[in-house]
């Protein structure tokens, strides 16, 4: 029987992305599937250490792992990142609007600048 897992939470995605080691792993997975050993090698960490990072990425839904005998092959699943980007876009629009309003308010209250050649 295959259990259907609930969709990963946005908290799990941000928690996974908060770690530079996991971000590095995701970046390399964007270039193609990798085994856990291949993900661990450039980071000079043990298989067990890399496996813990892979598990966090798996819980967040950011990667899928396939087991072929003793080999664990990981592949990128970007869908949860798209959801995180959608959440961030809301705040990007919010802060862009706020900063535009601040810029307009500052420009309205700024003293006039002298043109070149005019006395100040």
C-alpha cells in the first residue's frame, strides 16, 4: 500500500532553504540527478551527514530520492520553490509599493536643487 504524503509546508521549504549546504545541493541537482555520495563529495562530508541534509530536502518536497540497490539517486523537484516564490512575490509587491510611496514623498518635500550656472 502506498501512502499519500501531505504536501510539504511552506515552513519546511524555507527551513530547508535556510541551510547553505542544502542550497548547494539543490543547485547541483539543477544540473541533473546525483547520488548522495556525489552530493557529499564536494562538501567534504560523510554519507551520513549528507543523508541528513537530503532527508530535510525530501521532507520539504524539494527533491525525490530513488533507491537502486545501494545507490540513492536524488533529483530536483522545483514545485515547492515555486510556491515559496509566490509567497515572496506578495511581499516584493508590498515593499516595492511602500518604497515607491516613500520616494514620492521625499521628492515632494525635497528642497529644489540649483541648476548648473545658477547661484545657490
